[in-house]
């Protein structure tokens, strides 16, 4: 007899009867009856429940012992009593809290978790009034850094194992573990080495007490003094939903806002911690004019706009605009309108082209987890380009999906790729763009005009964004031009190349929209006021001088293009958790199926030098993130390693055409044979085909 | 010595060295195997159900029924595993040590028959790391089968060594450990029969249980079920230790009284001392006073006294044993062996030790004794696995049966034995930092 | 055979995606180096393509793995109840006297580490003392000097 997942069963919880699908957890079943069962260790996103903390004890008719609500599942006719109606269950929960408090310090007044701490709340509601424990509590050296980003206060740890389960079964990085046994168990990294990994910061949000805290946030604020501004991360094409916690006009931390289709509540460490770039020492706070080969001088806004107008008129239609893909749709549109309508300067260096045809292969990222067969066809590691996508892939594998790397041999349910416009016949295609809003920026540019670029060498180049300004190709082009106008946040990005720089803002300082890799239009909200005027505000003024009307309000700008680009949706309708439009109707096949790159000849391997996640202007300006920057590793497939007798962890020599580099071999599962990868900073003068020897 | 029953598990060991394949075959060894293989797996399982054999690891679960829970390969298309629990670490138990050391081939034959019964090709024997002797004997015995393909069939037997953790005897912790993890119990369901080793259908059985299988197949389940008493059939190998003249393992007929085991098999109490108490089935079982030992050694009789055969480790305690110190020493054991996963066990066992110490040191009041019992109550029934519960249950039983002695510790401001107890100042491992000492855990 | 090769051999016994070889690999490494130093843990981790933190997490759970150096010989005295009631503590103290160190420590000459352990599963033959993992049964305090001499003697004949 097989039961289908939709079989409903009736369960009675505290005399309320509810119907839920058979097998639903009792914690969820109770919740659907409006009854809360308190939990500590239970966190469905961490995989199967473990039943460790014993906070969720309930009484079940016919079972002699109390049961853990988190591991128990709904069966038809089950009668459950929670602490609300069962003395036994109440006693059980009270016991658990008493045992937890046996070792937990009562330092709530100085604890960062105070006021938003489940242990504090549950003790208040279910706990013992006073302590009967008369022997000394465990003491530890406290707090200890487990990385420059995270502090660990072992005395406060209640050993719910959420953090270690995250490390083991979500991030699968095997870095944060429990050591020792029994009451001596502690959470630790190896030999006090820092917890290095793309997702380490999530443990600070998972910890139900104040044991794992963010070093950036420690002692920075109390929960009642802060505001959480719902926004969307602007540092990679995933666009995780976040909240920026602010106090007195400053961002103090970034936490997740769990969009179940996009990020499931996880953030990468770049998105979580790199907000420090807002306070960079070389932050541009006034317009700057070149005053020497490596020197700027400040100029007034009036002068700056005057000069910009003069330079742009000078450049005229041949002016080229280089966009970074970090702009909001509105910023990009305003700039594009100025350039295209005001100057007829239709020439742009766009961050990337995303074929519209991909819209018909669109699916939420969460669908990746449910795919049975997935092909990952990427030169760069997924995690470096779109980190949270890697977590969805891992979740899919844990669920039993077959994941192949390189070109798949047969049809697959889903394709993840960093090559635009290939499908390999997959139903769902996830193209990973290089930039956070490349697609939105490209759309905005097209929407602002349809004139053709003029030929010829540009006299003037406009560089929008620090990422563009630090891109070697853009810099090469800028070096050829007579005049360079920059828009950006950091002096270093423009020093030596720009003649005039207008201050830019961060995604945390603006209102606007972006389009993520799924094609989801999301709204960013201004968390804090920038130390400089809004980009839209001064672009509006500058545009006016060219007779172009641009609104300083992003909502108005958005409405202007929504009809053309976003099906006429209104700014307000995007919502805090944006929906993904359904896939577009599939038109005649316009995308390539795709094929494997030519393998390296003979013993050579194709070298991919990837841009690490922990790089770029924002990361460079966050001191606590520096330890995360990769270096010294060579990723090699198991097959290639085996063929060369190379072991995991061994030092190998990578060479091509006379240059060679020593690197540590890392056998990578997510790599097709024939290709090796190094961080761009390690690639040195290596060519595209290398030899690897142990 | 005394009145052992006609041996089944250890049969033939009195006059032969059955560690040798030839000797084992000479007493009819490896004859049950072809007989079993000629039967269908279901028939073998039926035979075990008929025999009424129940698990010898402690929980006493009917063996044939356990096997019958393994789903067919059509239902769950994954390999089936047989995992034999040779972790034997319960204080007072050392029978599996002797079984593997004396009749390794009977044990292996049991593995092969059981593998057939559950349609498995993979047997893992999880043997506690400290048992180097039995490990070598077992490995040698397997070595002897290298060129006997007709015996081995297409079954692989892997002997996997533990590394010192009592909790790995709990079947799900054992599976975690065998999977290369910290040995922490899993919550059940799912039960191993459905999702055990590598999330595949798995049967976990004790060494003695498995070693009993070949004789059952040889004599027939019905014949085996005639032995013993209702609910406790066949024979049991009991481990006798403590204050007894002849400690050792004895194969007995269930129902024999505890007194007879101690006096007739064990030769009584040495040094002219008097019996005080008996731990009947390993440290985790409720204690018996000297007045309770006319009880039969079987499931029902011991059950009436709210205790159990457990892993059949009988620990005899004479009148020099301070019961509070007994509580401390066992509680220290559970504290040391708590895996640290669930809160009540991790924190509660440590708390129990602390309160008991306070009693022993004469710093306790009546309120502490009440607290001790209350903490037992608060642990019991709330833990993830039986380890923590066991500590609470036995300590509560010590107080219930020896309350006067606890009161004396309070009233006399210290131990009435005045340093003369047989358990005085025993150094338990928990008092030393045997791991990397990161935690300051005050006693 | 190198430690790496020995680990690969044991790894091949278990299913490919499992971590089952961790315990045997740690045992091999400890056999090679005497204890599981951070470097030994790194070596095991690399050989199994897992992390040193994972290896340490597992190793520190089990009493038989040493995360600090021990002497050339290991003496483990069971002090659980069955052994204790017939004099295990006096055996411990005799060792302490002969070796000049406390249980949990190593003798000053680095030759013998002494520790007490939980039930070794030989209760009926108490007191059980495991000397370099091999059980001595019925050990009495009086037997201790001879055992210690034997250990020191064995060390001498090895010469180094
Ligand atoms: C803390 C704890 C320790 C255990 N230790 C052992 C053991 O060392 N050997 C054993 O066979 N069973 C032990 N068990 C029982 C096992 O969980 C399991 O019931 C048994 O191995 C099943 O085998 P059986 O049915 O043949 O008895 C232990 C149980 C618990 C809770
Ligand atoms: S009862 Fe003890 S041993 Fe069992 S799961 Fe809980 S902590 Fe671990
Ligand atoms: S929430 Fe159920 S045991 Fe922790």
C-alpha cells in the first residue's frame, strides 16, 4: 500500500483538531493549529531534525514517555498535548530549561543577543524561577575569535549544534565542529585557525543565544535602538533578500530576510560583512578634479556639473559610456537617457548581454533543489560567481540529484552555466551573470533610446561605477581617451585615469530596482543616507542642461520604463519579497545547445583564472574580510589528479611557456576533467594551457 | 564448576580450542550454514521466530521479528547490511569478549546465516577498540576462511574497530560511528531496519545473539524454545564479577536464581564478607538488595522487581561498598560517556555526580537529597537515548533501596565508612583530562 | 607502506562516498606517530579529502585517540566498579608510586603514560590493566613493580 504525499491526517493538539499531510512534523502541525512549541535545535533548513535540545517535549496519548515534537511526525488520530495543556510536558520543558541554565551565564545585560534571544524569552515563559544549581558553572576563556568576523563565547553556548550542522550539512565546508564529548563538548575550528568559508556568517544568525556573534556588531547596538530596513543585496547576481540593521544613520549589520525561492535565508559573507565599504577611507564625498598624475582636488558641485556639461558637449555623440552592472535600473536608465537622448552618444560598454530568450527557461532558484538531474557548465566556480546558487546545488545533491560537471551526456532537468545562451536541452536554465544587475542595466540602456553608435575613436569616456573603473578592459579604453569622467565611490578606483569624478553611492544608500539571475525584479531600499547627494538627483540636474527630463525619484523613473521593460508593474507592487514572473512562452529555439570546450592538447590542462567572490572594491575596503581572500590553491578534477599521481593537499608545480607557479592541489568535485582553476591573483603569467606536476 | 547448563553458545570450549577452524568443524561447525542456505531467508527468519530468541545486547528484542522488519529489495532498492554489535562496554559485562575469543567461528557462522536471512552481502562487526585480543582472534579466524569460498559465499565481513566510547554500543550511535562520525545516537524513527547504515535497511544484533543462531538452526527453533523459561528461552551467558570468589562467564539456564549464580557458580563472597547488593545486568540496571537475590535470572522474574537482565553483567557487592560512592562512580561513568547531544543527559549526569559528591563529602542537607531525586526525575524519560535515563534510574534505585545510608551521610556529616569503603577515592577517568583539555569543568 | 597508501587501502573497504574510513585512518596515523598531532590530523584529512577540523571532531570524541603526546608505553587501569571493589585504586596508586607521576600523566623519563579508564570488559578477571592495549588480568598492587620493570626493560633492549 503506497501513501501519497497528499494524504491528510487528523491530529488533535491541545484539544484543537487540525488536518495536515501525513508525516508533517509536530512542531509545524501545532503551528498550523496556532500553537507554538518552543525549540532550540530544530531548524528545518539544517536538514533532518536531530532532537538534541529536548525543548520541544510534548505528551502523546498512548506513548509512555514525552516525545520530541521536532522529530515526531503526524499520524492519523494522534492526540498531542503541549505544555499548554499537559503538566507533564510543561515539567519536561521546564526541566530542559533548567538543565540549559545549569551552565549558561546570566550576562544578558551585556550580551548582544539580549532582547532578541530565544533562550531569554523561553526562560521567561517556561523556565524555572530560580536556580537550584549550587556548584560552579563551566568557565571558558571568552570570547574567542573563531575568525576576524565571528566571536565565540563558549560559556553561552547551549550545544544545540545548529552552527556545526550548518557547516557540515548546508555549507558542507567541514570547518566549524564540535570537539570533545559530553559536558566537555565545545564548538571549535581546527587549532584555532579562522573559520574560512563563503558562508560562515550564517552561524551568527543561526545561534539561538549570544554564543556566536559578529565581531562587527558586538556591543554596537541594543535591539530596541535599531531599525531593520528590508532591502536586497547588491553584490552579486543572486540578489539575496536582506535587512540592513541601522542605528543612528549607520549600517551596523546585514541579516537575512529569507526569500524562500531565492536564498532560503542564507547569505554569503561578502553580502553580510562587506558593508564596511560605506565607511572606506578613500570614500569620495565631493566631486573631484584631477590635479596631478595621481592627485585629485575637491571641487564644488556647481563647478563639477559645469565642467561635466562642458566635457560632455565636447565629447558629443562619440562619447562612450562604460557601465559596471552595479547600477540600479533607474540609475542606469537616467544615465543612458542623458547620454543617448541628450548627446546622441549611443555607444556603451555594457557589463554583459543576456539573451531575452532565456526568459522562457526561467525558474526560481529553489526549483534547483527539486531537480533530479543538473548539469553545471561553468568555467568559474559557481560559488565565486553566485555563491548562494552553490548552496542550492548542494541541497539538490543531498536530496539525491545527479549533478554533472561539464557538458551533460543526456537531457537534464536544469542547467547552471556561466555562458549566456546555451541550454543543453534543459527545462530550467540558470545563467550566472558576472555582475549584480548587468541585465537590468542592459535593459535600461536599450530602453533609453534606439540611436546607433557612431564609429570612431571616442574623445570622452564616462565610467560608471568602481567595478567598471577597475576593469582592465575599461581602463585600457580609458587610457586611449582624452577625457575620462567617472562616477564612483572610491578615490583609488579612479586615481590616475579620471579627469573628473562625481560621487557615487552604494546599493545600501539608494532606492531602486535590480534584476537578479533568475530574472526577478527586486527592490532595494535606502538603509542609510549617503554622505553625498543621490546619483539620480544630480543626474537629473545634469540632464536638464541637455534638455533631457529625468526625475530625481526612482519610483518615477521606474514608472517611465516599467511599461517597456517590466510589463507595466508598478513600483509599489514589486513588494518586499518579489515574485518571479512565469517563464515566457518558448519561441523558436534561438539558443545554442552548447558543447564542451576543446580540451587542452596532450598533457596540457585548460587553465581558468577566476575572479574570487572575496575580491573587488567593497571587499578590499572591509578589513575583517581580508582573511577570506583565496590564494595558493589549484583546483583540479579527481581524474586529472589521479592521472598525474597528485594527492589532495600536495604542492604542485603549474607551468606554461617557461613560467611556473607552486600551488596546493585541491581535488575539486565541481570540475570537469581537462580544466584546472586558480584565483586570478595566482595566475601570474600562466597561459591558457598549463602543465601540472607533483 | 557449579551447575552450568549444557552449553549452546560456548559449547565445546571446555575440551577444545575452537578458535581453530578444524576443531570447530570437528564439533559439527559450519554445518548449520548449508542447512540455512538451503532454506529461504523467510524460512530462516521463521525458525528464529519459533525459537523465541531475544536479543542479548540489552533491549531483549525478539530477534526473528527484528529480521522480519527488513523490507524487501523491491520495496527499498538498496543493499541490506548486517551490523554486529561487539562494542560491549557496559560496566560488568564481558561475555562478548569471551564469546569472540573462544568461539569465533560459531560467531562467524552466525553472521553468515543471518546475512542469508536478511538477504545481505555485507556484514560489519563493530568491535570496541580496546578489545585487541578478541579482534586478533576474529581476524585470524576470518583469515582461515580465505580459501573456503563455500563457507564465505559472496558475503564480505568487515571488522571495524571502535575507539573508546561506550555510547557506540547504542545501535544508532554505533551506525554513526561506523559511518565515520562522532558516535551520537540518532532519533528514531526511522529504525535501522528501514534506514540504518548508509541510510539502508540494516539489522543490528549483539554478538551473543548472532552466536546463538547456528545452534538454533542446527537443533531447530522449536527445540531451542523448549529450553529456559517462558519469555527467556535457551541459555544465557552471564558475566559474574565484583566481590565473588570465581569471577567469569557462565552459560546458565534462565530462571536459575541470582543467589545460585553467585554461590554455586561464583563460589560465594570472598574474605568472609557479607553480601550487600547485586547489580543484576550491567551498570544500567536497578540494583538488588541482598534480600532480593532469590529471584530467578530471567526477564519476567527480574521484571517483577523492576529490574532487568540487561547485558547480563552481574556485579556482586559486599558490605564494604558505600552506596553513595557506588552512585558517584557509576554516575561519573555516565557523565564521562554521555555523548553530549541531548541536554538532560549532558547536563544532568554531571549535576547528579556533583550532588552525590556533596553528599559523600558531608556538605549535603536533606534538601540536596530531595534535589538529587528531583534531578533524576527530570532526566528520566526526557533523553534522546537510554544512556542518560539509565543514570537517573539507577541512582533513584540506590536512594530507594538504601535511603538510610544516604541519610547517614547527611546526619554524620560524611561517609559512614570513614575511608574504609571498597570504592573509597577511586579515580575515574572523568576526573582526568584525557582529551585536549579545553573546558574547565569543575567537579 | 606509507601512511597515505595504508589509508587508501582501508578506504577502499567502505562505500565510496562514506566517511567510514575516518576511524581506521586515525588509528593508523596514531600507530605511526604515537599521537594525533595537528599535522597528523592534517595528513589524515588530506588523505581522506576531508577537513582537519572534521578529523579532530571525530578523534576527540573517542577516548583511545590521543590529542596530546603520550609516553612510549601506555598503562591503562580500569577503575570501574567491578575492578574498583577488588582493589583497582591500589593498583593505580602502585603505578603512581613506581612511575613517579599521577594518573593522566607521563613518567618524567617519557617512557610510560598512566591513566585510568572506564570498564575494559574483563570485570570477572579484575583488576584489568591494559598495557599497550593488551590486557593483564587479576592484577594486584603487588604485581605493579614487575610490570613497570618489564616496561622499562623492554625499552632498554630496544636501545633507543
Ligand atoms: C547506552 C547503550 C549502550 C549499549 N551497548 C551495547 C553493547 O555494548 N552491545 C550490545 O550488543 N548492545 C548494546 N546496546 C543495545 C543496542 O542498542 C541494541 O539494542 C542491541 O545491539 C541490539 O542487539 P540484540 O537485539 O541482538 O540485543 C546498548 C544500548 C544503549 C542504550
Ligand atoms: S541520552 Fe546522553 S548519550 Fe543519549 S543522546 Fe542524550 S546525551 Fe547522548
Ligand atoms: S527542538 Fe526538538 S529537541 Fe531541540
